[in-house]
DNA sequence: TCTGGGGTCCTAGGACCC
DNA sequence: TCTGGGGTCCTAGGACCC
């Protein structure tokens, strides 16, 4: 039994390149919402020393000097490209877990007679050719080891052709000794600090620690990880489950001081959460709302508060969720502050078809067909065509997206023209 | 001037019950 | 002098992932 981890190389940057082949080999960065931080970099941009998550304004000079192409995040494009990659990958195994927008695990059960090296190479070539997105493939007896194999495939593209297979004990040990402890899947900053203090430098050193120590300091998760690194399959594919929380949160382009401005934002966030809830056929029983000022402006007075309210009945109606969220907002809003960010998080779900009618609450059941109609209209004519009256009709609010690429694959208006 | 967004799981400790 | 024991549920906080 083996696992494969397939990871798209510099995914967002690669998506931008698919329709801009002139940028192949040139540095690219992709920005977060509001064009704030750098959230993706091509290899060339990484080589120039641009760190992940850096505020873009700190690198303006470097960007200019090196003619780095800058893009606002285009999630419709990335989502669609991801879907294309995943559909192709699904043909390589009946057991797949889509781990993130650019990563998937395949379980290779019953592949004993298959040459996995060439199987991986076939995947690598086909996906890259058919979608334009370069990928790396790691194959190993456990999920954690497949993650490590993938790093090698990505780190040594010439040597490996972006495919690396761990199928012997020598290779496993060699890989463990090569990987710094900070780069182990599941070991973050805090654990790294603690481990390097004990002179645990590599993944191999980590596997030499006692079970008791690991359990005590890294919990049961650390212990499972150790087993997996030892080559004993312990982690397993997870089937895609309904989400347990659904959030919509945003920073604002400018500061807000008025309750009404925040009410509009919170309404829109709540509507977005309700839509996501309906997509997975859930209703929520609680909602959290938070607001805060800009933590980076240390000289301004700071205020940060969240509140969770339990709902009298489960809902996924735009109208009801927005009303509850606004009620919550009113409880935490304090005048006199410059607000920079707000969010709505739906929690505590029950399946839509199991929601019980509450005798003591006048729940308006007419919302169900109304929401169905809204969803159909918005699906057909584009997002947000139907909105609540309290939402942003005058485009008061906008996100800064100055460098947005066209939606080549999801918007007819943006489709490319080929001239011959 | 300018600093992202959306998730998961585990544990310890308190409240509460019998 | 001397003040039980065990279980469950919930929550906050901390860690991690992309």
C-alpha cells in the first residue's frame, strides 16, 4: 500500500501564467484581498528573497527594480483551475482526498504490480500538459512520508523530474535525515522552537524521541506523526465532510467609524455565510460576530471584541442570519474607534432537513422557497444580483484589486481571443 | 498611505450532576 | 483532628494546516 501526494507548484502564480505565457521564467507575486500581503510567489520571486505573507508595500522597490509582475488574487480563476487538476488526478486512483486548493492525496491500494515511478511521471506530464499547471508528485508508504517525498520532488526538479518515490528503507532514512524538523508536516513554529532547543534538528532526530515525551508535549497528533514517519501507516485519507464552521471575514480598505457602515458589511458577510450553509445543506444554531481596529496602528486606541449568540432556531436564511448578526454587532459596537476588520462566523450546525420547528418561535417558513429562488437567480445571472435592501447598493464598499487578471475560464466576457 | 482569509483538532479546567 | 469520587459537557486557548 502506498500514498501519493500531488502538489501544484506555486499554484496561484502558475494559474496566472497559464494565460500569460510571456511570464514563464519571470518573477510573479499574487496579493491577498485588498492587495495587502504577498500570498504566492513564483520560484523567481522566491529567489529574489520575497518572503511569504509579506506586506507588499515593504517590497515596492524590489518589485520595481526586478520588474516583478504583481497580481491581485483571482480566486474564480484559481478555483476553476484547481477543479481541472483534481478531475484529472481522480482518474489515477479511486481513493482521493482533496487536501487543499492545490494539493491532493491518492491512496494507491492494489498497485503492487504497477511501476509507481512511471505512474507518477505519467501523472506529472499529463496534468502539466493538459492544464498548464506544473505539479510535483511524492509517493511513499505513509501520508507523512509522501509529503516529504513531495518536497524532494519539488526541491530537485532536474534530478527527479518532479517525481520522488520512497520505496526502500534506505531512502526513508535518507529523506528523514535530510528534512529539517521545521519542515515536517504538522510541526509548526512553536513545536520547532521546543524541539531545536533539545537539539532535535531533522525529521530523523524527531523519530528518535520517546513516545512519552512526544505525547506529553505534542499530544496524540505528534505520536501519530511519529508512527507515520517510521513507515507505519497511521494517518488516513479523510472523506470530504461538511464543514463545522463557515466564516466570511474581511479587512476594509479604509477605516470605518460608523455603526451603519459596519452594519452593511456584517449584513453582507452574514448573507455570504448563509449561501455557503445552503450549499452544504446545513443550518446554523449560533453565530459569532467580531470587529476590531487596526492592530498595526499602535498609536490609535485599540478595540477588539467578538460575541457569540445562540439562535432561537436553526437557520440558513439570508434574512434571518443577517438580522441576528446585526443584533450581535449592535451589542459589541462602541463609537469612537477606527474599525479595520469585521467578520461573521456561523457555528453549531444541524442538517437542513432535520431542523425542528420550534413551537414558541414564529419562524417564517416562507424563507425557504425565497432563498431557493435567490440562489437560482444568482447562479444564473451572477453573484449578488439579488441582495438584501440593507446591503451595499451604491457600491459604497469596494475591495482594492488593482491588478486583477481576467476570469479567463469562468466569465464569457473574459475569454481569450486567439488570432491566426 | 499600505499588513489576508478560512479552516481543523486537542487539551485543560471549570461547571454541574449524582 | 476529620470534609468523596467519578462522570459528562462545555469552553477557551493553543497548536497546526493551506
